[in-house]
C-alpha cells in the first residue's frame, strides 16, 4: 500500500485517506491534498511518499 508522509504530524497516511479538493480553473484543474489528522497541506504527494 502506498503511503504519504505528513511533515506536520509525522504520520504515514494511505493515499485513499488523504483529503482532496479539486477546483476547476480556466487554465485547468487544481487539486490540493491535506492530512486528515492535522489538516496540513501536502503540497507534492510524489515528494512525500513514505
């Protein structure tokens, strides 16, 4: 199972547990992810793989 490390709380979070918010913009889509425990933004999921 792929997990992402949260720098805010130090937990390793499964990809399906991340909170995601996608916004449609004129230039395309903008998706943001955040930790479901401490609610800190996870800016680059690929760089934070645990």
